[in-house]
């Protein structure tokens, strides 16, 4: 049982780190350098927390946290690819994308916390839910075997977007979420992009929360690893957006990671996979597919 002081200190630290990230974005002039500093800060925060957990509890807890964090970071790469498609669909300029992601991440914190609490509560009360979660992860793994289209087709926008734009006119303004035009208050394309990011995170949470619960059932470890991975999404997106399309085999690695988490859940009564092995498998699967993608890209360029 994690002491209440850890929960309080964790959220105080989150607010402080957000303040530091804000200062970084104000002081550092170049956008990629800002993203590099912010990404390093959030990864460093995760490592520091792992050390603190190891000292306060034991090494296995720290390893569970790191394995959960690595899992969520790996799955977040798929989030980033979908965010890229959404921003292209809504034609959101690059300088406005971090602002949309900031508010999207803020909403994700509340959402992920509720999902973690609900998932652990169900698993503790109903053992058979473990098999449901495992099945969900297997379905998600199969779904990831089919790569997303690189260029979105505006004519095939989600149904809720087409319905909303017909029901209520949407401003093309990309400076604010709401504007006053033609004598009335109107939502903007920027707000639609934010709503799409939030809805996308709901879908991803249905996969990622069961996945992290295959690593640990300790509420604080599951929540903290999930939130720290999500907090780094904005800066990670800026760093990787230009190169995401080059990772052609990444979806195979992510599908394998989800399948691994599913097998862990479905076979938990007969097969015990420790956090160290989980960390090695997750890093290995993602590393191999990223390396294969970069090698294929370099081979094509050389040929």
C-alpha cells in the first residue's frame, strides 16, 4: 500500500515539472531543442522516481515501474502517429500542435487515473476480468498489424466530425478554441482537433491500461508509469513527427508488445513473467522493429 504522501508528492512534482517545461518553452528559442530538453526532463523524472521507489520499497517495485513506463512509452509511439494524421486532417500548423497536445495531455491525466483505478478494482473483485483484458489486448495486437495510411483523406473524416460541421458551423480560425464570428460564438478547427485527440486517447487507454496492469497491480506504480509516459508525449511528438512515417515496421513491434501483455494476463495462473523479463522483452521488440525500419530506409536511400 503506497503512503498518501507519495501520491501528494507525485502530483506536486508534476505541477513543478510542468512549470519548468513552460519556462523551457519560453527561454529556449528553437522548437526541436525545446522538445529535446523537455523529453530529457520527463525521462529523467521517471528514472529519479524509479530510484526513489527502489529505496523506499524494494528493487522489484522499481523494476515494475520501469517496465510499465517502458511499455507505455512504446505504445505512445502509436499515439503519436495517430496525432500526426489528425493534425494533417485538420490542417493544424506545426506551431499550434503543441498547444493542442498540452490540453489533450491534461485531460488524459484525469482519464488515465480513472481507468487505472477502475481496472485494478475490477481485477481485484472479479478474476475473470483478467481474461477479458487479455482478449482486448489480443484484439488490439491484431488491429495493429495493419499500418495506418500515411496521408489522411479529408473526405473520409470521422462521422462525428461530419455530423458536427453540418449541425453547427465551425470557424477555420486556428488561434483559439472559440471565436466570435458573424455575431455569434463559434467553435474552431483547433477545438475539433483537441476533441479528436481526447477521443483518441480514450481508445488508446482501453489498450494501454490493461497492458500496464499486466505488469503491475500496484495502483501507484501503474498510475505513475502511465502518467509520466503521457506527460512526455507532447515533446516526444515534436521530436519524432518528421520521422514517424519512416518507421514502417513499428506497428509489428507494438503488436508484439500488446500480444506479450495479453499472454501474460491470460497465462498468469500458470506462467509467471517477472518485471525484469518484461522490460527486456518490451525494449527488445520495439528496438528490433525500429532498427529494422531505419535499416530498410537507409538501404532504399542508398539504392
